[in-house]
C-alpha cells in the first residue's frame, strides 16, 4: 500500500456561498472557497486558526515552483479569512532550487501554531535523504514564520519513518506525529514519533508488527485529548483492512478502538486519510476518504464521510459527502477537521465542487463548514504555562471583554483584536478552565489550561 498521489492533478476555482441542509438538526454545510492552482491546489491538510483569527493551511500542489516534475507546483502554505475571500500564499515549496527540494515538497498535512507564534508542519517528500523508493525522498518537519520564512527541522530517512503527517503540540511543549511508512528495522508500515521544537526526534511506535496489521497500517495523524492520551486513525489495517481509530499513551501503548467498514457497504466510512480533533463536547471528530451512503461513478465504497466517535469507540456518521447532485458539496476529503472558536468545524475536500469538469474531470475540491450545534468557546495558546507566562486567548467577538480568569483566579488582560486577548498566568492560578466574560456572554476554554510548576 502506498501513499495516495495527487500531484498530477491541477485546479480551477470559483468562490461560492451555499447553505446546505444535511438532514440533521442544528447542522449547516457551507462552501467557503475553491482553489485555482495559482494559489495552491488539492488542499489535503487540516486548517488551523491562528492568533490573528485567520485560518492557515497547506496545499499538496500548486504554487510558483514546478521542480517536482509534474508541472503543477510543489505545494504551498496559505492564509484565508474564516469568511472566505482571496487566499494569500505565504510560501511555495521547492524554492531552494534544483530537483532535490531540500526545503521539502508536497505538504499533505496541515499546520500547528507553536507557543512562539510560528507554524510547524511536514512535507510528504523532499528533504536531505533520497532513498525512499518511488517518493524519492522521505519528507521533512519544518517551521515557518507567519511571514513565510521556513526552517527544516528534520529530514526522515525511512528507518525513523517516511511520509510524515500532521503534527500536534502536546502540553509538554513537544510535537507528536505519525509517518505513513517506515519504522522498526526499516520494515514497518508507519510510526508514531515525538520531536522537540529544536528537532530531536524519537520513534514511539511502529505499526504492523504482526501479519494482517490488526493494529492498523499507515497512521494519519494524532490529537492529544483532555485525558492526556493521543488518538489517531490509520488508513489501512484493522479487522476489515479499511482503517482504524486508535488510542496511544504517551509511553507508546496502543489500543484499537474502531475498525472501519464494519457496516454493510462501508456506510460507516472507510480509509480515513487524516487525524482527529476533539470537540468541545469531549467527542472526537474526523473524516474518511471513502465510504458513506453516496457513491459516484466507479467508486465502490462511497465518496467519504464526516464522523464522530467517543473516546470509548462508539462511532456516528454525521455527513456523507456527494449528497448533492454532481457532488457540488465536495467528495473524497483527505483532510481532517478544525473546530473554530465560533463552535463550527471546518475542513476541505480534494474533489467535487461547482466545476466538475475541471481538475481532471473530478472537480477541484472545496472548503466546508459543519455545524453540530456546539456553541462558541475560547482557546489558549499555549495550552500550559508557568505563573507569569504569556498566554494568548483566541475567540469570537471578544471586544468589550470585562473579565479573564484561570480556574477562577482573575488575570490582567488586554483585548488586542476582536478575536484575540493577551494575558499572563496570574499568581495563585491552578490547572483548570480559562473563562472570558464578554458583552455577548461567558465563554470557557475548550481544554483545561495546565499550570506548570
């Protein structure tokens, strides 16, 4: 099984706003932007809401450099407002010249904003090593400033993994992630790894140690839940060989929670290609690339889903892609979801949209929003810190806020933007919820803020 290759497809775009009922109460589906290739193509990574209030992400193809040998660009980092509008390209990969792309190429995973304000991410190919078979090179972990200046932190060499996915910053300050291939003795089918902000990498788990890959194969990302454990998905393996949802402890003990395609016709989804996000209700949310109730053309197991799963493994399908005629709502989501502080989930699809004849005949993909009835909240960056440490609070409609508290302890604060408050951890603060009182109501943080000694 190999990583899916989307590099030979181009894009055309149109901006369209459309509110779409999806058959469940308190839910709306809306297309925000369609890509055009010039500003990136085939977004396959989850979006992240930054301290500016805007969303940041990556595209697998497109951009200004065509050194990847396919003529459609080596991928980009981009910025977009939650309300849509034009995309701003921050960086086009393979900008360092030559065919090696030592700065990386084809970022198929999204970004995470670190405690210092910079973004961290991975590229599927490129880097210092060139012995990863058909991919040419094994990929990188990179850091990039909001202004678009990148630094390569680590180049994979297959024995420590190949084809890294999205990163997550743990409460310890380190980053955790997965690789699609590679691992123990160079024979594994993916890994879970830890990497420090300075670039020191440790492999925690190598998948498929047994015949049949019952533990899963080719993991696709992690999220650290409020209980301290990490949760993720695998594209393959599991009881039905169509992917899994798993839990892994920080020390590397793995438990399989759900095997996809457990329902007839894979209506529960199959082959999740991205990681999970924990919603403010405590449940985990994600997407599957295939499966669901709707099929199109020669697709055997459906056009993908959006799903919810509890931490104990109970799964609910929320939306089956390609529910609209001609798949104008999008299909085949390769990216996961992000929950904006307005309570809604945002994601992308790799195909579908209004222009079905473009991008090789399958449509150029979409950005979508999904409401499941969850209310607004605030989010802290970082999620932990010492007394006196600087903290930024992201939210919606924060202008006029009258109070900020850390688990009940008042803090001095300053409203910088309608979406941003700056503060410090007050003396006497203990681990718990951060609360902000605004003219529109009282909002709590989506995860407890951990006060470090």
